[in-house]
C-alpha cells in the first residue's frame, strides 16, 4: 500500500462540527490523566458516551514541523481490512461513517487541538476490533525532523456532545529521533470500548506503518 502525500496546500471542504478550543474545555476537573501503558474502561466508566472527540496538540521548540494524525481500523488479527480502513488527511471518513478526520494542520502551536478526529462508537463496523491512533511527521526523513523537536505534545479524548474531557495523555517521553508515535489504541470488548495510552515511538513513516498493519506497495 503506497500512501500519496500529495499537495498539503490543498484545503478540504470544512466539516460542520465543533472544533473545540483548549480554552473551551469545561471547568470540571479532568477525569483521568493517563500514563504510558495505562488503560481506561471508556464506555463502562462513561455509559452515556457514544460520540467522542480525539484531539492531538503540540508546540514547536524551533522550526515548523508538520505532524499528521492517522487512524487505523483493524480486524481481530490487528490488520487493515482494506486501504479504505486507513483514515488520514487524504481519506477523511471511514466507510461506515463512524470515523472522521477533520483535516490537516501544518504547524502546531496555538490554543487549539491541532488535529482532530471524531468517532461515533455505535456506528463502528462490527468487523473492526481495534482502532489505532498514530502521529507521523510529514517528510520526516527527507527534512531530518523528529519528535524531539516537538514540545508539549498530548492526546486528549472528550465527549463530543457534552464537551466533557474524559482523559488526557501527555506525550512527554523523550521521543528524540522518533518519526512516528503509536499514540493510543481503542479496543472493543464485546459491547464495551477500552482505551490504552500506548505512546510507542518508532522510526517508521506512514508507509512503514501500513506494512505493519497488513498492506504493502
């Protein structure tokens, strides 16, 4: 499977969903700060949740670096069923309509989640058993960019309807020379969903990740 980067100057049509600002977070205390490797019973602990917002944010310590977020929709063997089961800036909606990527943010910083994903858990196809959220650096090897040049990176999950923040995961490990991070995994356990703060740094690019998850060029 070969991923075409294409021109990142092209703008996709806006999706009419609320793009939450960091300062718009509710005044309630954050429910859970996840540590690397920690799991959370997402739906069991939050029985009314269905539509979720996953936001990735970061700041830069120097030159602009373009981070990209991807979602891999995997079967019981932890493999992509097809190229259409990878959601990223060039393929922004899953076949079942359950997952939407809200577009590419090229620079980071500011007071927003820089890249955002919306999921409706009840619409996820029953043949999907794991949802993996990754972050890669665009043209990292060509530009000698790595996650050690990024600061204050985090992933947060909130209820898309109530905006209540469910959990956050600070990506504060030393990711120097890593060009991608497997940030988090959502796994289906019968009718419930769990989230794991994975935080695994790698030297892989997006095509490499696709090969790991079952597709080759």
